[in-house]
C-alpha cells in the first residue's frame, strides 16, 4: 500500500511541475532557476530554455560545497547551495531569474535555497 501512495505523490508532483512549466520559461537574460531535491541532496541550475542549455549549477555533491555542508542540516545546506549558485550566476553576468520550484512546496529546503540565492544577490 505504501508503494501506491508514493507513486501517487510522485505523479502529483510531476503534474504540478508540468502545469508550472507551461507558464514559465527561461531566457539568456532571465534564466529559469530549477530546483531538484532528493532525500539527501539538493540540486539547482540556471537554464536558458530558448537554447536548451544550463548556464550554471550548484548542488550539495559539488566538492567545493560538500566540504562546507559537513555537519549541517539539509536546510542549512540548501541555503549554502543557493548562495553559491548566486555567486556563480553573478560571475556569469546573471542578476535576475525566474524561480521554478518544480512542483515542490515553497517550504523547507526549497525556500531556504531561494532565500540563500536572494541573499547572494539574485532577484526573482
């Protein structure tokens, strides 16, 4: 029974993701900040949907970030990922983005990543 419930949750998130994706799109000047969260790690990337390329990315598995997040909670690690992504975006000349929460609630790790990105200087 637990398998059916988790399957339903995944399908519901995919449905929300598709619905939001239909309304937002990233450009070179204002890329889409996409978030993916697994049980242990969190990943974020800036995507130019017009060309179909990733402009920059950050995640808890990057060697630079992994060293910083040792011993921290997943929420604290998410905030660090957001700050590092914002710094990499500024280095690439990007200051504004469109936030794509990928069907997740804007709560917990997703909100912490967004807060860290804002603190780092990204506008959305």
